[in-house]
């Protein structure tokens, strides 16, 4: 199939065939990172702009590396030192970047829906690098890519997502992507961290971590976002680790080849033990590596769609 979307805003909006096309394209690009000269000319002459309204290390650098390996020029805009501080609106910022003849804006924003608003206002491509509590599509895509690489398939897998579901855009994108590709998703967290109505996505809910791990082919462990605990509603950190933390003892009762994932950064001793994070079941660093290939695929596809349309 041909990719026809100029933007990547979330996995909720994609079809299973579109998801598969991204994964297949990422697989073809992964080999580039093994070369002595890690570069292809696919986006030569194009300009990608990293526009991040929130702090980021892995995602911003991964997108920058991906764009450069496609031979694109990359501009990083730090909003804390830009005209945003002077009151410039998101749309005005986007239109000015478009007027500079950039081709793709990669944006992270603290407001849910910000990427959609910007994409509707511009002719150039917008890639959502995380918007509020809404979605983080490329993180989910690299998670899914890594799972398929390790287990050979997605359809029929039982995938557990454990942790701060309520504040997690990663969880939402993973749910959409995994269920569309035929996996069963189970969410496991304290009751106050399960958002109301999440069942509409097709995910199951449990608060029994040991029972969930026993049946899981993979577990994606989310960061506990304690900085968002304005109402002191979160469980105590040590109590959370005792009841939901992923430990060697818990993994010993799970499937021998269970895949352990984490989008990072890890709070060791809260979400999982160091033994698990660095253990034989962990693919956390492989996720980081695979993020480059997945983001290369996304940047390439949205650029091709824009060219075809124009």
C-alpha cells in the first residue's frame, strides 16, 4: 500500500495496514545503522524541525539522529529561549517555521491535541512526539517493532502495561497499536491510576500484578509520574514497588521468555528492580536502538505523502 497521510498524529487514527507499513519500512531502515557510514539520501534537501515544548532526551535525540541518517537538515528549537516566551502562539510559531520552508515539524507539547491543531493549520508535515496525556505514537511503534522482533509476531500476544496509566500517552498509543494488530492488552495499576472509560479501547483491567505477569508474553512498565501528584493521590513509592514493582522474584513466576520493556527514564527501585532492568529479559536498550529505525520510517513516509500530494 501507499502512505497517504502528511502527518503522524496518533495510532488511534491509523489502520492495521498503515501500522504494518510503518513497521515494514522501519525494518528496511534498521540496516542503515549497522553501516560504517550510517546515512542514506532519502531526505536529502529536506529540513526537519524539532519543536519541543517539554523536556526530552531520548525522543528528541532519536528524531534528530533519524533525520540526519536520512540526510535531512535538522533544526532544534528550544522553546524556553524562543519567541514562545514572548507570547507567540503555537500556530504562529508553526506558520513561521513553514515560511522558512521547513518540510517537517516534530513536536512535543504539554497540551493534548496540540499536534492535531498544528497539523490542521499547516501544509507541511507534523509528527507528534507526545502531546499531553493523549498519544506518543512513535514510542508505541518502536515498542511494537521491538516486540515483533523478539517474539516474531504481534497477533495473539498477551501484553501487560503496568504503572501510571492515567498520565501515560505511551500507554494510550500502545493500546491502540497493539489491539489493532491483534494483541490482547491488560492494564495493571492501582485503582487511582486507571483512567475512567479506558475499557472502550478494548484493554482489560487488573490490579493483580502476579496474575497478570503469569499470563503475559511481554510487560511494558511505565514511569511513575510522581511530579504530577498535585493532590497527593499517588501511592507511596515504596508501597507501590512492593505491590506493583517488577522484581526478579515476580519474573521467576512468569513465562521464561517474557519480554520486559520500559519507555524510560526508569525509576529503579520503584517501577522495577535494577536486576530486572539490566536482566536477560530486558529489551530497554534495544527499544532505544529501534527508535531510530522507526522514526526514520515515519519521517520518510510523511515526506513521501506530502510530495505525492503536492
